[in-house]
C-alpha cells in the first residue's frame, strides 16, 4: 500500500515564503508521477493549482510554483497572502492509472 | 464556462445502493475523461474512479473495485457513479472532476461543488 506524505501543518508570515512537500513511501517522486497540487478552502470544493509538476492553470496565482526537490514534489508559495490560508493536497499517479492523494497540509498565514 | 453539477446524494442505509450523477456543460464532453473524488467529513481527498472520454476504459482503486461503477452518457453529457453495499466509511462529499484529456491518464482540472452521501441507519 503506497502512502503519499505531506506535512500536516505549516505556517507562514504574510509576504513570506513557504515550501510544501509531497513524498512517496516507495521511492523518490519524479516527473513520471505527474504531481498535481490542489487548494481547498473551508467549505469549498478543491481547485487545481499545479499539474504535471510545474504547470500552472490560467487561474493559478503567480506566487505559486511547483518543482521537484530532494526526491519529493514541492509547492512553493512566495509572498503569502491571507487568502492563501487553506488546505493543500498533492496527488501522485502510479502504474495502472492509480492515483493517490497525500493527506494534506493545513497552511496558516499569520 | 466549464460547469459540473453533481446530484443524487442523500442518506442511505448500510448495505444499500445509490447512484450519483454529474451534469457537465461548457466543453466538448466526449473529449475529456471524467472522475469522482470523495472526502469524508474532516478528512482528506480520496480518488474514487475515472472513465475515459469514449467510455471504454474505467479505473478504480483496489479498495473500491467491485462495489463502485462509473459510467457516462456522451449524448446527455453526464457521468454517473453507482455505489452498492454501502458502509459507514463511504460517508463523504463526492466530487465530480474533469480530466485534462480524454485518455483518463491525466488528472483533474475543473471540479464540481460536490454532493453529500451519508450512510447511516
């Protein structure tokens, strides 16, 4: 049973920078896992921020970026805003079209 | 504008069945895979099922194979999820999400607002 791991919680100051990571229990995360990142605010449906490691949708604020870092997928927020306070989920794809979400990171902006 | 509207949620007894639907608009439906993702109360997201654009390929996590079935109607622009032998652990908000391509191998870009399924006696 593959487990995708994320930091349970992180905090960042307004205007600051924070990096969220996404690891795989069976080895390094690569671009082949097509990492996705989603943002979910309380009471709302998720929205897709990043797809295929680094790509942004038209609605993704420029302050968010995706990368691979130290064998993990990473989501970096540069210049945090109060409205960025939310839960963030990563998603990795495995063989056989399996998809596994990470447990989520609760990001606090304070 | 892409719109996804889920329906069919409600309260069902353990062991019962339920069918969810998602009505899609704003895009050429049969050129995109469709997906279901669920979220139990206070918990994280869980991928439930995927169907490719022409409906010939369906995918499930091992844990749900055999109880859940996804289907689509490309004339009516709807995707459905049939759930049977429901248990308390299936209680969740069920989201419909569009895939980024027809293949079913890409993940999600647009999401619906979800429909709540409660399994309780």
